[in-house]
C-alpha cells in the first residue's frame, strides 16, 4: 500500500519544460479552497464589519487588528503591524443631504475625505460656479460666501447600451497574450475596456491635479463657501464615484465641507438653478481630522519555511479603501484572497521550503504608500538603488487588486524568463479559465513598488465584472458586488502559486536591476 501511494505521489509531479508542478498538492489545495472556503467570511469582516477602511481612520485600524487576530488564530508566525509615516487621519460619523426648495427630496451622496464637517445642520442657497482652472477664480471672487456651490460642470448622462458587468472573452485573452505596440507609453495594457469603463483623455498628471486641488480648496475656503458640492465622476443610476477633496498633509489648505452627489441629483439641482428657480440645500456632516494619526501601518505575517526559510515568497494586496462603499472589490477581495491562501497552506500543513509572507498594505489609494514604505525599509531605496540584504532573499511578489473577478492569467511585467514558470503553474487551472500569460505590463497597484527595485512582481489578469462601471471608488463597492466562486478559485490559484514558488530549487528569475529613480510616481 505504501509503495502504491509513493508511485501515485511520484506520478503527481508533472514537468512542463523544466518547471515541476505538484499535482497532488494542487488537488489538496483545491479541495480545501472549494469545500471548506472561508474567503467570504474574511470579506464580511473587512466590509460589513470594518468597512470602509480609509487609511489613518479607526476603521482601518480595526480591520488591521482583526487580520492580526486571524493570522494568530491560524498559527502564522509573528503577525504584526509595521508603521510608516502617513499624515493626518480623517473620519466621518454622520452625513445627511436634502433638497429643501423648491420641493423636498433626500439627496444621495457622501462627504469627501479630508474635508471638515458643517458643525451641525446648515442650509443655504445653491449656486453654480463651474471652476476647472485657476483662470475661473476671478469670475466668482466675492460671490460665494455662505453658498452651497456646485463646482462641476453639468454632465449629460448617456443612455447605457452595454452590460454593466462582463467577463473577458476568449478573443480578448488571445489579443492580450500578444506583445504590446512598442510605442505604447501609457496605460495598463490590460483587457480592452468597454466604453463605460474608459476614462477620457490621456494620462493623468497626478502632481498637477494635486496642485490645482490645493489652489481650489484655498480659494473656496477663503471665499467662505458653506459647502462645496461635486458630481460623482463617471457614475450614473445612483452611483457616486469619487475620492478625496482635502489632503492628508497638514500643510495643505483645508477645503470647506465638501460632498459628492449622485449625478442625477446633482443634475436636478443644476437644472433648477439654470432655470432661475431658487434652490435651498441642507447638509449635516460630522467629520473631523485625526491630527494625532501621523503614522499608519501595514499588516505582516509569515508561514515559516524549512531549509530555505530565510528566502521569502510575498503575497499582498492593499487593505485600505475609499469611503463611498465598504471597499469590497477595492480591495477587500484581494486582501481576503491572500489571507485565504495563507489559511489554506497552513491548514494543509505543507512543509514549505521558503517562508511565505502575507503583506496587507495601507495607503495604496494615496499613491502605493504602504508597499513603497515596505520596499524602502526592507529591500531598496528606489531613488538610489542601494540594496538591502533582504533584496537578495525575496523570491517574488504576487498581488491582487483588480476587483473580485476570477483570475484569467498573469501579466509578466516584461519578465520573459517567468513565461515557462507561469505556464506550468497555471496549466492545472486551465479549466477554470486561468491560462493567459502575457508579457504586458499593468499598473496602478502595489506590485509596481516591488518591480521598481528589480523584484519579480506580478498582478494577475482578472475578469472586470462591473469593477469599472459600477464599483471602482463608488458607493456600490459593497459585499454584494463580489462573486464567491471567483474568490474561491482565486484563493486556490494564489495558494498554488505560493506553494510552488516556495518549493522550487531556485529563486524566481529576475530582470536586470532598474535605474535609480524609476518606478511609479504618484503624489
């Protein structure tokens, strides 16, 4: 009997090229991931209980401390919080918005982070002051004191003609697997986006946007604006999309109380004003800065390895979120998947050769701050490319942060040497649709912090579902927008990838070290 088991185990080792894949281990991982899944339990605590999780807020701390308790309960080693400097925190504990004249209606929206409260219910006349550049300031100087100011230009909402949610088609995956045009200098190079998912114009200049935001905030505050009212960007059907108006930096100007409204409600108010109807709005916002919160923290925990325990395989995703919803797809999904992968590996008690580490990052939404802090503290200063000893010991980093859609493959981030490795690792998951390996880069999330200092770092291709149309940075980023089966499959794939990266003889192959100062630049 023992001989038969040994023969079966040996048969379970499949070689694709030179990369060994342990099919017996994958079978056990799938069984645990699909028959005893806890991934939606993790999502529940991160969203319904502790969401939203704005960096520097009490909710973020509560979510991080909950994750620490889970890691400790599962028996992971050294679960802890790693501090880094962030800036002031912010919390909103009450929001209500009403149209009072010419007729009553409740208004759908929320307070913009890092803007102050109203100090109780305040009412005032609504006026339009479309300000898109500094040249607009003089048009409205001396005219806005005590007003409810609609800052954004009224946007015509197009009739939706495409489905709100979709899977990536086989044809799109075939195109995605092709190398990109060498002249392409900007963009995520990912699956083609539906019209409703596209952002107009070229690449955003984040620094210029931040500078104008500060000037606008100072102008509105100096003018004595009662409440600054903005339209939820790109949303419709009651979806409110947007981010911060104020700043985490105490040196930056503080705006007046600022709100985002659903486009339909914003449009009604603007049309009434344009047709000369007196409009009165009322807001009651209880929000405050947490000036004592100068530091925040990443969440770190380990599954210790054996003969190569000083070498690390790192799994990660950002734990923080914006405040409109509860941060489900962005990015409780990624955090829950990485936690579940760690739970699976620990439950199955694999004797891993390398240490598998989980990192849940803070401040991603403010510019990859948590992962950049980890890289600088542990690996390298990307501005000088002075390497620390741990740099040579980190085999690779794997990231999830493209919503809750199922994994369809992986971006190689220009690392040709990883192509046969990922093809072998993903082959047992082809029947789940996870088979595309593309040389393309993708951006906008924490793998860039590691790639910028020469660490093999990867973000997975995922089905978009309704991430770009209804969910990303909106009030609809909630538990219901996640598909349990997709997260279960993703957890199995990540656990398998982590297992095989931890068990192979060599570290993952690396690209040449980048030049000092390369990598993502965000404010």
